[in-house]
């Protein structure tokens, strides 16, 4: 039987999460509770209690937050649509970064087979879906990019390992050409600096990522001591 202290601590965890405007980690919550409070235990209990309610407690990017239950999201939809469409180049670039991070701009261009404009990365940075992850200790010390916590939260992922594989995407029918995908969500965005004829399908981009990743694993096994080290620096 739960003690009064145990019940009080669980209520504190619930209150902290309810009042927070952003997702909180276990450490963030523990800082606000009395010393010795079993935060992880209380979170697990709360997730079970809220599982069938109008709001649920979810874990995204290893942090916890309350969200409207997915089956009730239609109640909160607004009639005014404010779509934020990504260009074909931005969709492909985001997919490559997500599946091949940390990755440099030149590596993205090698996988896509076409150069990318600075504006493409700027759009993804402004959306806070990607972030600089440091520099490679190679000539020129290029900046590497990876996905951000906001990317995980937006797509409902606990960590980047939860991204679906190529076969899963095919099975779900999510690998139509980018043109068709954009048409389904309301039409294509206006053209950017790059010509559409020079851009590839999202399926090809992800397939090339898988191919390059497998190649890199083999090379690292054979030439491990010659591989450049990644020097992490704050931008």
C-alpha cells in the first residue's frame, strides 16, 4: 500500500509536468521534488493511469510531457490551415540527415547526386529540425549536421533509432515520389534555386543512405585506425 509520502511525490510529478510548457527529463523533474523521490516509478504509474484518459503522458526524446490522446486530436483542430511546406530538396536533405547523421554538407550532396543551396539547410535550421553537431577533423574541418530534439518531438519518436527502415517505409506506402507526396498534402511548394529535374525521389535518397552506411561499416572495420575522428565543438 502506498504511503502518504509516495502519493504526495506522485502528485508533485504530475503537477510539474502539467505546468511545464516543454518536455522534461527525469533529472529536470527530480530537481523540483524532495530528495529521494522515485521519479521514474511515479512516471511509470502516471503513464499507466493516463493511458485511457483524454490526455496521455508520453515519452519523446527521453523526456516526458502530456499530450492530447491521438484519437481525440480532431477536437482541437483549427479551421484555418497554416501549412508549412518543405521544398523537394529540403525533404530529401532532411531524410539524408536523419538516416546518416552526423553528416557534412558535401556528404549530403554526394548522396543526393546534386548540390544543395545554403537556403535549404537554413530552412531546416529555422524549423529547428536539424542542428550542427560539431566539425570533422578533416581538411577544411566541415560542420556536421544531425536531427534535433524538436525533430523527435514533432515526429513522436523516443530516439532516432525509432526511425522506420526502408522496408517499413515501403510496406507503409510512404515512399511515393516527393512530387506525389507534396500533392497529397496540398500541392507542391514554390520552386527553390535548384531545378526539379536535378533532384531525386525520397526513396532513392534513403536507399543511397543505406548503401553508403553499409559501405562505411565495411571500410571502418578494415581501416579503423585511419578513419578521421569527429571533434565535437559547440557552435
